[in-house]
């Protein structure tokens, strides 16, 4: 199994990990693995926006219907779209 070395851990952070490991009755190594696993899972859920996909399709449609018409703006649709495009930052050129 691969291993990982973590350096320059602040004293306060290591103290908190020690406290957690004692509380959870784990070794420091196993506590760090548990923390990493929870953190990575949380990050993946956040990045992939999974909480929204948990909602049923009909619930998502109902939510969209509730939002429909709530945004008021004096500009015409074309003006809004143009403003959105103009507000975007320039990225790298991609040739497909």
C-alpha cells in the first residue's frame, strides 16, 4: 500500500489530531487517514455538486418552476446575455 509523508505540520494542528485520535481510539496514522477520507469525500461531493442530483427529477422541476419569473430586470434578454459574455474573463484559446 502506498505511503505519504506530511511535513511541517503546525503544532496546534498535530495537537488536535492527537486529541481526536485519543477520543476516537485510533492511532494518529489511522486518525489522519479518517480525516483525509472524510475531507476528500466532502470535496468530491462539493465539486461534483452531488447534493442536487439526490433530488428527484420532479422535485428539481418544481424548484425551477418556483424560481421562474422571480428575477426582474429592465434590460432586454439580448442585453443581459451580452453583459454576461462581456463580464467573463478571457481564457485560453481552444481549437476544436
